[in-house]
């Protein structure tokens, strides 16, 4: 199977203290890989290193065999959905999604400024692409509504649609279930499941263990900046190091299902 993302011995320190140290993981094409861990485990730092928001101190990030750790995410085929909902006020839902296509725009700034024919062709293509992405994320009926009118759960779907409009090979999701109500979380779970069924490669950083267990093909667990476990949801659930470090329980404690590690 083709490896879409390969992270090799990545490290990043702040003030001499390592937030991430010697972390390696691979994500085959079409897989949904999750990264979990307790607060302070280094999840957000690892996400930013892969997405290009932070520079690595050491190690490599490769996409389809090409090193990309020093290139912006949108220039290397990576779509990013951040935890905080980012909506451009005063723009419609469709226009918000079109913003995500800047990475695949061919006409350039000069053509847009001069309103050249190739700019019009690009704009038509992007509008069509935006509608396809809105349909994929269940937002087609909201296309012409002001984006700020969307409830939080729909705003997360809007962020997904915007990222998809850039035609990414890899989608990074930073705690997308954070702050959502149960119904909104279920809708988001269904949407991510559909995207996985379409063959999209995804890396999900998440604090909600139950949410991850339902979705991920494989899970990497961080603690204090290092990988302490890597495997299928069932393997991770049964790992004593995960139970101790992430869940705060002894390996023999009989309350795992009550703590959110149930199927």
C-alpha cells in the first residue's frame, strides 16, 4: 500500500523542553490515522509540525515520498481543519468554501486584477468545485446563506468543505469534535466516515477517545512528547501504558468502559 504521509523522528523543543521528541508514524493512502494523548502530550505541536505551522528542529515530514516539512500546507497537497471554527463574516457559505481553492488557482493575481478570461474560467471552476464540496459535506442547501448564521456543528462542516475545495491528498483534523453537542458530534462522525469511504487520507488529532475509537483505522498515542503505543483501536484500548498514561487508571482497574474506551 502506498504511504501518503511519513513522519520520521520528528522533534521540537521550546526553551529547551521537548514538546515532541523522536516521533515517527506513517499513514497509508486511504487510511484514517488518529493521534491521541493526555493534555500536554504534544498532540497540538505534532499537528502543527505536520501542517507546517511550526518548523521541525529535527526529523522529516514526507508526503508521497517527497519531503515537505519546510513548505506551507496548501502548497503540498495538505488540507487543514483547525479546532477553532474560522468563518469569514460578510460572505456566503459558498464564498467561504471558495477561499479554500486558492492553492489550485491557476490564473494568478495579475489575471484576477485585470479580469482576464483565464480568471473568469478559474472562478467558474472554483464555484463549481465549491458546490461539489458543499454537497459532499451536506451543506448544499446553505450555499447562499451568510456563513455566520451556521450553528457550530455546521461551521465545522464548512471548514471541512473549504479544505476539500483545495483538492488535498491529505486532510489534517485538529480536534473537530471539540465543543460539539452529541447530535452535532454524530453528524460530524458520519461525515468523516463518508470521506474515509471515498478514499481520502486523514490524520485526526482528538481528545475524545470514544469519537476516535469509532472512526480510526489505527491510533498513535503520545505521552510527554513520545509515542507510547501504536495500533488498531482494540490494541490501543488494551494497552496498559495507554490505560495508565492517558486514562489515569491502573491496568487492572475494571472501569474502562465507564471512562470512554468502550466500542
